[in-house]
């Protein structure tokens, strides 16, 4: 089994966009107006740096789970500040599960069934690249990708949520996926669009 070097200074920073994407997926419209995903991610990254020596895993998958747990704690703290409902222990447990589901959906976008340590390392690098690419989409395209693929909402639900028609949402999804494919295939080409 390949060991993951979590002591590398860049190891946490490499996941900033991944963590930001997971936060954006969790924020409802009410909290989105009050809370900046970047602030929550910064808080999680600071905690991860402080607690780096406590990480006991050996793989990048375990590293991702550890970072998600720290992110869940940071989100819970922020939810408590803004939403009395988040004080409910059931909500706190479901936040961990929601982050795990969003991460799994993000991984499924890569559509890779990889099993060896080197294949998993490649997939995890692609996961970071995908999170960065989603973060680089125009806001409306990014939002429909997050709602449809990461929150698992049907196109009609996405349309209702963002106040657009179904055909408009389908068009946004089509353009977003086309741009993501191009970005992941050739990042330099996508920059010059």
C-alpha cells in the first residue's frame, strides 16, 4: 500500500478548492447570504494545520476523510452561529454524511473504478483538479453542477431552486460539462476561452 505524505506543507493547501466546493454544496440559500465558503474553508485549513500530527491514516483516502471531518466541525460551528436548528445532534451527524455523499458524487463525476494505490493517487489528483475546474466555472454553471450532480437534485428541482426553466438548466448543465471536459483535458485551452 502506498503511504501518503500528509506532512508535506502543500498537502492541506492542495485541497482548498475541494473543501470549498463541499462547503458551497452544504450551504442553503439563507446561509449562503450570511456565510462565505472561503471563510469556513480557511478555518478548517487552520485547524488541519494545527492538528496535522494527530492524523493516523496512511492513504490519501484516509487523508480526505480526515479533512472532511475537520471541515464538518468547522461547518457545524458556523451553522450554530447562524442557525439554531444546527444545534440538533442529528443535524450534526447528517452534516458528516452529507459531506461524504457530496464527496462521493464528486468522485463519481470522474467515472473511474480504480483499485490500485497508484490508480487511487491519480484519481485523487483528478478529484482536486475537478474541484478546481468546478470552482472556475461561471457562477450559474457552477451552481447547477453543484445542485444536480453534488446535491443529487433532479433538473426540475434545480430549475425551481434557481428560478429558471428546465431547458435553461439543461443548457447550463451542457455548457458546464463541456467546459469541464475541456478544462480537464487541456487546462491551457480552457484558460483562453
